[in-house]
C-alpha cells in the first residue's frame, strides 16, 4: 500500500512505516540511516601510479641564527726550529735603503751621550733639538748643519775683545797694568744664509800719560756674541783702582820705595792682552787689540763689508773654511 506521510510536518519530525523511518528536514522526508556497521578489512593495495611532474622550486628560507662557538681545540705539535740569523749593522751596511718613511736615530739629552766615542757616530740630542755627530779630529760633538732648505747652518767662533791700557805713575809710584780682553768661544751657533751679521774687532785701550787709570779695551762683536774689553789699569797716585773689564780689571797703583825706573810693555795685537803699568815714573802702555775667528763648512762662503780686515786660511781643511778677522767694524754675510 502507498506511504502516507503526515501533512504539515515540523523540522526533524519522524515517521515510521513497515520497519523504516523517515525524518522531515524542512524540505522533504529523508530516510533515517541505521547505526554504522563495523569497518571492513583493508583491501589489497593497488599498483603505484606513474610519478607526477616536479613542482616549482620554493623560495629560499631565511638564514638561521649562528650557533654557539665550539671549544678551542688542543695546541698542535710545535714545528722544527728555524736556523739562527743575526742582524747587525755590518750585515746591512753598504746597501740601499728602499724605505720611504723614516730612519730612527738614537735619542737622548746631552748627558746621555755615549762614553765611548768613534768618529762619525750620530744621534739626536733631545736637549738641543739637533742631530749631532762625533768629530774625532777635534774631539767634539758637532751639530749637523740644517742646510736642506738652504737657510741656516752652524758655525764655530772665537771672539776676543781688546785689552786695556796700563795706568800712569808719577815718581816714586807704581801703576797697575791693563786687564786682558774678555773672550767667548763655542760651536753650533746657527746663522742664516744671506743675513748680514755685525762684526767688530775691539781695539786695545791706551795707556795713561799721567797718574790716572788706563783706558779700557773695546768690545769685540760677532752677531749675538759680544766679548767685553779689558779694564784699564789703576793709576799710581793715591792708589787709584783699575777699571772692571772682560777678563778682570787692571791692578791698582801703589806707593813703593824708590827703585830703578821700569816701563811696562804694550799688549800684543790680536790677543787682547793688557798694557803694562810703569814703575816710579812714566806713562802706562797700550793694550793689544782683539780678534774674531769664524769656522764654517766648506760648502759656504763668508763675505765681509768694507772696513773689515779678514783673511781666509785652511779654506778646505777637513771640510771647513776658517776666517780670521784682525781689525775693523762692519758686517759679514754667508752664502
């Protein structure tokens, strides 16, 4: 017989007929399934199908973080020792130095100079700021001239002032002799090429014709170097004292018992010697003139102005020129 479902059913309403059950799902009556049975046994695996085409390569992933550093491995066995090599000045002498940076010299102040000296050794003097070398001919440390720029170099000098005249004395008196001229000497004095330097040779002082002091000697000058003239000798009357000077004043005059008359001697020219004083009666004698001696490297030349008397001797001795100035006042220029 036909199935007669209920009219106007509601959602999920069931209807059973002849051992079967239907459920209303809102649109129609659907058969209601019974409980699920047990899963059957797995069937035999079928044949593997052909391999499919390769897919496109994927994008590279980001780099992972650095792992923790592992432990340091054990020290390896030491290799065999190399052959001994000795580096000394004899092994590198006579070779061209291709370095373009610098060559380091031993450095220290004046008191740090080596006690054992050999001609030609060099060092940098940190006290004077100059490179110096040992000159075994003179037995002196000499500054290396700074002539790379052609503007200045070092000279040696001796500057002696004029000696003073002796004092005068009347009868029965003795007058003092004139003092010797002062002097200054040295090396390493820097001079500049093309500069005019004042130059004066001090004259000797004249002796006193009366019982008075002798005349003091004149100063000698070379650039910044000045040597003072000797002091005039004391007069031989009422103990007139001598005058202070470069190498000490002349001796004072003094009264003495009457001896034989004696006259002093003039000071020697270009030595700065003082004139002698008379005994008992007479005039004092004249002091000797001074002198200036300049020694320069032979690569330079000294030119003197008019009024200066100078001679050049030993013009190339041991790489130097020596100039002796015996009189006058003016200038000297180095080229």
